[in-house]
C-alpha cells in the first residue's frame, strides 16, 4: 500500500534495505497487477554522468539516446499507460553524478494541457526526435538500494526529491 501511495505522490521512489527483501520484485509485481509497463535498468558502478540514461552525442555527430530517454518518449506517446522504471541497485554508483539532471527535471515539473511534465530531458541534442522528449507524469522512477558497505550514500538533494520506503524485515513464513 505504501508503494502505491508513493507512486501517486512522487515520480521518484527509493526502496531501501538489505538484500532479499523484495525491493526489485515489488515494482515488477505492481506493474503486472495493474497492466503497467516495467523497465529494469541495472545501474553500473562506472556511471559518472547521465549518458546511460539520457544519451550522448557520438563523435560523428549522431545522437545515441539513453535508456530513460527512450522510455520517456514511449510513455509520452502512451499517456494513459503507467511506466515503472527500476534503477536496480541505484547506489552502486554515485546517484548525484548520473541522476542529477533527472532530479532537477523532477523538481521543475509543470502542467501542460492537464498533464504534469518536465522541461525537455536532452534539449541540446542534435536529433530533433529526442530534443523535445520530456519526463511525463506517467513515469515513476524506482530505485532499489542495498544498504551495506559496498554502496554509495545519498545526498540531501536525492533524498529530498524521493519517497523513501525502507524494507527492514524478511517474513519467510509468507513463502508457501
């Protein structure tokens, strides 16, 4: 229930806790139960900027869209369908490095024709197809976070923009 309330309240949810508590499974199950789309983007420790999520210009001048930008385009084309984008193990890299631009866009959303959206995610890209893509209101970004010594901590900027749900208990009796 807390996850559904969070998804309706903020477009960014952090599911934090120890391994094996169902952080990755929860958004997938909710998507399946509600007919939403579920996209899993595994975060890599070498992410130091937003290029994997938003894209980048290649040396020959073409634009390679990132995974989140591609989902945002699809979600914009299907405004009545919910999309859950899971950034799996999001704190294996410094969140402030690779998600900073997206966090700023989340903070600056506004209404256009009855729908909430952000400014364009990649306004300086060379390809007009991707230049105007916004973060629409039907995307919920979910980050799974393992709380152990191998992961990065969060800044106040990240926590301020997120709805954080802590997974602290494992109930093995629920498994039949």
